[in-house]
């Protein structure tokens, strides 16, 4: 039986929630092939994350990741489940050469924001994403706020801590100030969550927004849409599916990393994944550490 390989990548573990959603949904599909689904952690080391790199170092590092992916897996599809890495990807030689079949979450987000909204939109994202202005460059009714660079780490390690709440409070304090400066009425707003970690604690975003009288009209979450786009492409490989007798694919799920994950990261994210994708949670708990991954 033919086999296809789908890779998901992130600079942290937030993108695992997207992969987990895909794993459970693709199990129900009728397909003439089996699937290897791999989460490839693109973090160089705990001390050398993309957040502290120069733009040039980000491109150089992620290009090494992309080359490694192609050499090790030659994936049929790569899903970049990270806004910051999506921004960096557009600057890499791999992108310019079209060497990989890629779906990225920034393109998903841009599509979701392509229409005009009746209420203001607050984009909350990592500094790399906000600086790129890929989402907000032509939006008059939108303000963009860069989160603390340690917020994804806090979500992975201490999602219920005062540290995480304080970071969220700071985000909405900045948003309120920016909206006041731009004379934008902010009684009702939409939140655009521009980091794959953020939907993990979306309820906390809503609670902290209320401290500044923000009434959340809608949370715009690209995560679910990226998952659906990956599924659509997988379905397109199935052809007419004649005489398949409702065949479901055999699925192998792996998590690989050059960097050793912190115990709290694994415990917290795996616990979250247990509720809707035990197979992905098990893969995280038994992740493969590959020091020379890239």
C-alpha cells in the first residue's frame, strides 16, 4: 500500500494542537494510502530560539530545517503551523526555489482577514509577525499588539499562572492605548490570535480583555482553517477512490526534536492533547530526541 508523509512544524509545541486535530479527522477519511504524520520541532536549542535571533539568523536556521526535512523525509506536504516561521519561510531559498509543497498559517490568516469587519480587530501575535505587517498593513480598523516573547513558553509551562495572566493584561493594556490613540471605538472587538499557542488559552484572553471593557465579538483562529486546508489537499490525492470499500488509512504519528523539551511542556501539552488525540499525546510523551536533526 502506498504511503504519504505529512510534516507539521513549529518553533515550539503550539502547532501540535493543529496536528492533533488533523490526526483525528484524517482517521475518518477514505484513502488509498497510509500516512506518516510527523511533528518536526524547528527549535535550535532552549537558549537559541527564533525570538532571540537576528532576522538573518532566523532565515539561516529555518533554511537548515527545511533542507533537513527534505533530506530525511521528502514530505508530500509540509504544514507550517507557526506564524513566526511562516514569516521567515517567505525569505528562505527553499521558498524562492519552490522545493517543498507547503501550506502555511500566515496565508490562512491573511485570507481570514481579507474582508472588512464592522467592528475593530485586535491582532495579537509574536513580535516577528507583528513587525512583518503581513496582517495589518492595509487595515484601518485594526490594531496590532506584539505579545511578550515568553508568552508561548509560559503557555506551555505555566498556563494557569499569574505570570501568564500578567502578560495577557499587558497585551490588552497596549491594545486599549493604541485604539484610543487611533480614535477607534472598542466596545465590541474581534480578536485575531496570530500565534498557534494562543488558542490553547483562548478563554483566558477573553477574561483579561474584559478588564479593559473589551467585549469579544469573535475570536478569529487560523488553527482550525489550516487543519481543514491540509485535509483538503490530502483528499485531492485520493483520486476517484473506486472500490476502496470505505478503507481508512493506517497512521503513524511521531514527534521529533533537536532540543530536549522541558518536563512541564510535555506534561501540560500532552494533558491537553489527551482529551481529543491520545495518539498525538502518546507521540509527544515518547518524542524522539535527535541532536543532529539539522
